[in-house]
C-alpha cells in the first residue's frame, strides 16, 4: 500500500468535515450526513487507488450513502478495502455536542472484516493494557487488570460507555468496582481511540455499539498499538442470516484484532467535525475554514496531527481536481 495514501485520505476526511460542520446544532442529522457523504465521494474520485467499500452505509439501493461494494478512487494504484463513516456521530452534529468525526480506514484487499450492520459488544484499551483484557471476563477483573497494567488504582480509571438502557448492568458493575464513568451520547470510535492518549482521560471503552464502528476502531488501535475485542450481537434471524452471508459462521466467537483487521499494514484518518478530547472541530471565518485531523499507519507506527486552513473560495466544491 502506498504511504502517500495517508495524506490523500486526510483530504477526504477534511472535505467531509468541512461540509457537515455547517450543520452543527441545526437539528438535521440527515442533512449533515448527506453533506459529509457527498463531499467524501467527490474527493475520493481524485485518490489514486482501487478501493472497494466493505464497511459503509448499507447496500447499493440505499444510495446516496457510500454503500457496501461501491468502488472508490480514480481506478489507479493499489487495490484496498475501505471502511468509511462519513459522519461518525450524526446526532452529535445535529445537537452541537462533542466528538463527531469524519472517518476512513483502509487496508490491503481482503484484510478487513466485512462486519454486518448490527450491534457488537466491545472492550478497548490503550497500549499499556494490551493482552490484559478479556471480553468474556467479569467487569471487575478487566478493571483490575487495566489498573495493574497502567499502574493505577481502580478508582483512578475512567471507563467510556454509551449512555443506553442496555448498558445499565455495565454501569452498575463499574460503579461498584469504584471506577469512574464517562457516559457518551454517541461516538464510540472516538472513545476507543481516546484510550491510547493519556491526556484524553479515558482508560477503557466498554459496551455495545455498531459492528462497523468496531472495525474502524480496530484499524486505529492497530496503528496506535492498542487493543479491541468484540462479539457480534445479532438481534433477529435476519441478522443471523446476514452474518452467514458475509462469511461469519461462528456468531458467538470473540473477534480479536487479527480477525477485525489482518496483515501488518492499514491506514486510519479522521477529522474533527465538532470539538472532542483529541481533535478540535471545524471552525469557519468568512472565506476560510480550519480543521484538525489525525492520520496514522500501522506498518510504520507513524501518527500525524494535522491542522489545516482551507480557502473555501478557491475550492467551492471542497476539491480541486
């Protein structure tokens, strides 16, 4: 995979963030998502790769979203799997809250899990606690292991959990263990990434969210040296059938890093749409917009934070071809 794709992918996430950021706090999540998707697709047309979406918004009949099986890139360059969420946190943007991202991950062809669009139970940690967690273990045991790995007391830990009724048992167990909790409205990709960076204050992600987001988080954590484990949670016979159609026969098995993203190379890029612990959101001033992005590559271990200033009058459609 060409290393130059790292910067090309940032151009894509920047465009999606600039387009969707205009909708922050305006109560229209669909318009924000559509703006991000259209901008992302336009810039993808200029990227030198032969990409196929393996994680996207659905099937072809659900266009204009980036659909599973869609071809991306200009048709030249490496053949890659693409996992994409043009706007991770549509409700976040609609309500003007924290941690909305435009997100892309790529890996060599055939290396990303074709995760069905359903729930996945997840546990994620940063590099210090790699190899110390077990999604099948009791919550207290995982907290104790992470605290030991990070040389902390359990009551020093912060666990990020989506604020959902289905997580009441997790919330109770974490509180009983003495750890602290950061409840999130949405955005568990950002929370998984935050476990790697000490200054975000997050030590662990716990609970169920979207399976596609689990693969996106896995690519980021592979680049960063962290770990995520997942278990699919199909809710119906239709979802069970979909798993099998995508080659997933052992529904209850634990999905580890090498199941979610294979090989030694992958690239992850994200641009902040709204402010978060790790990235600032888009700001507009007259004819300019500013962005903050992160891009990382597993093969080299390189992580870059990129501040961008964009003269919007020079690229009114967010792309210069």
